[in-house]
C-alpha cells in the first residue's frame, strides 16, 4: 500500500474526541452548550461561523458581535470514551445528547448552541 493510501486509511479509521462543548461569554456568564462526535471540528466550525456572522444561534451571535472572540471561553466540558466492548458501534448520538441535556439542566444560564 502506498503512502497516500495509508494516510487515507488512517484518517478514515481515526477515533476523534467526542464530548460536550461549551462557549462561555465571560461578561454575561451565559453558556452555550453542544455536543459532537468530533469536538475539535465542532469548535472550529462554530468559531468560523461566528467570525463570519453566519451562526444559526442568534443570541450567541449577538454576544459574539458585541463582546468579541476574546470575551469567550471555549472548551470541552466532558469527553465521552469509546465503548471498547462494542468495536462496531459508530453512533454515539444518544449518549452525547443525554450528557448535553444533563449540562443544560444543571448549569445556570445555559442554552443549546
């Protein structure tokens, strides 16, 4: 197998970090919570949309425009480990959604991204 095919296979079968993401507006203490099976890509995508003034969450976009990127703490609140017992499992949406709902219930001033 040539190098290009090896890299493609490695990328295709990589295990990305899954978990709960938070965008915290420091001045207002408002949190925007979401989940993803690829946390890094999800954060990058949301930051890009916010920077381009194209985000679908109008409240988050409004705060981003008002205070700027530097007024936000962005990060992963919790990581969901892969189920090593079930190697064939590919969809962790239900588990991630449950985790996200728990954060939304328990965090004051938290909303969904």
